[in-house]
């Protein structure tokens, strides 16, 4: 095998990775829309980020460059920061209302 064939990915394998990424994203989106618990909503957001990351890595591998993989590192960094901020926000909201139901926060005023 030549290095070109070892680094490239077949279209069938790319389609499988894209299907997995799409499934992760759609499941995260459905969970975000249907759930009212704030922690579950943030977990579904993280699942959508992971679906995007799988897709970007698959395209980077298919095209044989590292740009998509480098961008995924930035996505994961943003996701980690978002998770830390979300956890702090959820703890604050729980201390105020003793619930994690998102409907309890409809009447928030700025």
C-alpha cells in the first residue's frame, strides 16, 4: 500500500462517519427541544458538539489534511468552557428556585 491510499478514506467509510455524526446531532437536538431539565439540555448540547466533531474529523481524514482536526480541538475547548459555565449557572439557578425545570425560569427579567 502506498502512503496515499493509507491516509485516505473510502467514500463508504466517510458515509458511515457522517451518518454517525448526523445521528448524534439529531439525537442531541431532539433531546434539547423535548427536555425541560437544564442539566439534560446542556448534555444534549454537548452531544450536538460531538456530532459536529465526528463529522469534521471524518472530512479532514477523507481530504487528507489536518485543518478539520485542529478545528475540532477548538470546538472541544469551547465545549469544555461552556460546560463549566453551564454547571455554575445551573448551581446558581437551583439555589434560587430549588428546581432545574427550565419552565420555572420563564418570567426572568433583565
